[in-house]
């Protein structure tokens, strides 16, 4: 992040950077210097819903999300920046206050490592709203989630994005975009327990599934962009 400080104008300064408010108050020309702020506050909202325990490639979505959260935390911790975290969980939601230091980051990441509990719907919207009330200083917010289910997070995320820079990190598995031809399979929703038998040998069914998944992904990306966030898609079958 950056902040600005006004100083008296001297010949040779770029007049495009004149601070008109200070100039008007003092009756002397002032320019604004941009100064890097090395005490950035970074918050990670980490989805602990049961759906993130799914994975058919090199890892589960939860493991992939934890690696991404760790990368942001370790990079941001340099230079004395403060890192905080909120877990999105309807069972064991937890807030780790924003602090600096290597030991703090290690403890924060250890707390995010807990495996998702069965039947946990995550309640991402409540976690983001809790962040809105907690993070009073403008900073960077990283939301790590698979963004499945109803978009109850939309309104609180819009409010957070109005004040902070926000990166939405979507973790996904290839089976959420297309199904292989492996015959009859039984599938279960880990958050609700609902079960269903699917015939993956049906080519028309696989095509409808892929089309629906593509439409959902396009709608999600459009929604996140409209809220003023950056979007990063990470998949368990690719080098993140």
C-alpha cells in the first residue's frame, strides 16, 4: 500500500502532483510525494466447508487452498506487515488477530491446517461480514474458497471490496468441470449428506454436466468481477 505526504513545491517538480487542498490552505504551492507503506495489513478468509475436502487429482481443494494461503501469508509477512485470518466454518469458526512476526505466521497457518469437518457448510458470508467489522484499517483481503453453494457471501464481499483490495482465490477440482466415463457412480454432497446415483456412461448427461459447470463458472467470474475483486482460479490437477 502507499500513502502520500505534502511538501513545498520547488522548481522542477512535476506540477501534475500538486496537492491542491494543502496549497489552498497555505497559499503556497505544495506537491504530494507518494511514500510506500511497509505496514500493510493482510487478512485471509479461509473456507473450511466440507466441500473443500474433495479432491481427485494431486490434492484436495482444502490442501491446495492452504498452500495458497501460506504463499500469501509468507510473502506479505516480509517488511513487518501484519497478517490475520478468519476461518469460514459453521462449526469451529476462528479469528486470528493481525500481527507480524515469523512465529505468528507459523501459528496462523497451523490453525488453518485443520481438516474440514463433515456437515460444515462453511458460512462464508458470515466470515466475510465478521472481517468487515474487524479489519478497520484499509489493506489486502484474500478470500480462499471453492465458492460452491448459494452466494450468501455476495453482499458482505461487496462491502469489504469497497474498502480493501480483495483477491478471490477459487480452488477447484477437474471433476467439478467434467465427468469421466466410468459407468454408474454414487455421489454425495458432503455438506448436506444428499446422495445420488449417476450414470456417467451417458454421453448426453456428461455434456449437460459440462455445459452447466461452464455456465456456473462464467457466472461466478462475472459476479466476482462486478463486486470489485480480483479472481484467481487454482485447480488440483495443475501446477498452482
